[in-house]
């Protein structure tokens, strides 16, 4: 995925869904990002989420981000899944 380096915070970079067929706590899910990233996860609906920018990106500092999204349920012995995303800011002429 690509995003302009001048994109304002809260710009949507990716949309994703996750679903757990269990009920109760075992069916409640949560997403997190691994490590410090200039992105955050915003819940949209019951099973829908958006990965958004949390700050302005700078292509001259970082030309690509490897973002890992972790999903897990709230049950005892939580089930985990992850997905890696490669995000590349697009350089803009800063002069």
C-alpha cells in the first residue's frame, strides 16, 4: 500500500475485517500494532477496522514501513493471528 508523505493524521491506509465464530469472551476480538509505528488502528464496526496514520510521514526519513497487525480474542488461552503489511510513503517535492 502507498500513502502520500504529506497525508494528514487519521488518513486511512488500509481496511480490514476479522471475525471469531466463538461466543462470549472467546468471540470478542482486539487488534494491536507491533512496536512503535506512525499508525494506529481505528475500529469502524463490529468486525471492521481501519489502519490510519497517527502522524505526518516523511519519505526522506523512512521510505517504507513494515507494519504487523496482531489480532487476538479475549478468551482464556487467547487465539492469535498476525498480518504483515508493507507501507510505502510516496515522496512529494518538498522544495
